[in-house]
C-alpha cells in the first residue's frame, strides 16, 4: 500500500514539474523574440526620424511639427518595445526555486490527508481478521493476534466512530471475555450511529439485562420495549419478553414469547433446548403441578448440585462488605450464568452449593448444559460484571454427566 501511495504521489508531481519546464523553455524563446522585436522597432524609429529631418530641411514641415512628430514616434516606440526583455526571462528562471518547495509540500500534504482519511488502518484490521479466521482456535499465538486485532479496532473507532461493524466486533470480544458491561457500552456506541437498528437494540437490551444482574430494572424494561417496537419478531427480544413475563408470573404470555423465539432456531441448538425447559416449566405452573409451598418458584426437586470449596489467597486484600460472585457458565457460548450466587468476602473460606434453583434466567440452568466452568470473582465495584482490578479464579471444564465431588477454587488472580 505504501508503494502505491508513493507511485501516485510521483505521478501527481509530474503535473507540477511540467509547467515549470515548459515555462522555462518558453521564457528563453520569448526573450529572443523580444530582443529581435526591440531592434526592429528602434531601426524603424530611426528611419522615421531621418525622414522627418529631411522633410524639415525641404521646408515641408516646420520645427514645431518636427518635434511633435518625433515625440509621437518615441511614444509609439516605447509602447511597442519591452525595454528589458531579459527581466521576464530572469523572473521565469528564478521561479524554479518554487519547484522543490511545491514537490515537498505536495508529498507531505498527500501523506497527511491519506493518514487522516485513508484506509491503511482498516486494511490492517481486515488483514488481522482474515489471518485469525484462517487459524484454528487452538493455534499458538492466536490469543496474541486477537488482542492485536482488538487494540487496532479500539484505536480505529476513535477516528471512525460511525463504523458499526467495529463497535459490534468490540462488543462480541467483550462478551467472550465475560465483560458484559463493556459489551453493553459498545452496543450503546453503535446505537448512537444507528438508533433504529433492531438487532443492535436487541443486543443492547440483552447485555443491559445481564449488567443489571438478570433483573428487569426500569431501564432494562425500557430497552426491551424499544427493541420490541423495532422488531417484534426478533428472537433475542422474544426471549427477553418471555423472561419478563415469567418473572411477572404471566406464564401463558411467557410460553407465547418463547415459542415465537423457538420458531427461528435450530431445534438442536442450545438456546432452543434452553427455551424448551422454560416453556415446560411455565406450562407446569399453568397446569398447577407445583404445590402451594412453591408459590411460583422454580422446581423444588434438585437434580444437579455443584459443591464448591471456595477460599481467598492470602495475598488478596479485602475490605468490609466486599462481595464475591460465584457462577456456573457454559464452557462456550453466551456468558449468561446458568447458576449464580453472591456472598460476602468475610464469609470465606466456605463451601458454596450451586443448583438449578440458583438460575437467574428461567429455562437456562444447570439442567440445560453438560460442559460448564465455575468462576468466582471478588468484586471491587460491587458489580457482577467483571472489572479491571477484580480478583478471580475459574475451574477447568466440567462434564456434569460424570462429575462428582467438590470443586476446589482459590481466588488468586487479578484482572488486568
């Protein structure tokens, strides 16, 4: 790309050089012509003056007429003759000093303009994306490439904040890093560019729901309402509307929304199966299969329980009232907790039990997945969303079909 820029600039510079070279040649020719014309005019003036003197001698004109005619001839000579033809040539010649100034200025201006409005950084981003896409997820060095890509895009959106594609990439990367707060902010930035984009509205509402710890707060309700108004058939929005209806104990409406979401999904997909669990549970409430002691709460029978022995490393500082979040999440896919609890740091060490009753989203719990990880985080801000400076730990991948015994976790790693 740099080579092409240089070639284009050199071609443009040719147009600057050409007038100077042609102008210099024309100036030399013009000087010669002016000199010849001057000599001819002087010769004609002298001939005319001689004729006037002869006429005066013969008495054809008097002295006053003679002087007047000579003055007229002199004025005509001055009008038709460039008294210093060399000056024009010198000026043209001296103008060549502007040429290197123009050449350097043109190159510098071209480079500055391209750096500001050009696509070199975009090409770098595209190259990194293609390079990452061609590699296997387990390829050594792919994490470094992903980090380089994110840093390149973060720098680029400062100059190109209207590029929705970049904001979405940053949001997706933040979701994979379990940083739903950052993802929500990126989706918000994208919505500033396209405030009516239905998919962006849906993704913003979903991440905002997670930022608010899976609660339908007022702002979550507003965000979901806007997304639903933009596209009432959006699968993500229908899922959220179903959760809202379930939380409000409107189980029939929850089933309606979730069935609408299922209609857009592969029946073998994890999300489809999760929605089916929620639908089955809502229908059981509608059919009155739960005793009064449940009062609309999730199933009292526990099928899966994770026993977590959690402690803090001695190097980890704590303060009164500081919270610890424990969650079981999918090994891959959306970072929505399948089960979650929060405790006080002062309670550690302790054994924490996570069951399907600890699900934060109906239809997405420990019964809908087999491969999970357990994560624990000491929050500095009090938010369930990971932040820089938090202390955390995570288990290896666990297969719930075969897992037995305690999960030993020690919070000992600080987020950068």
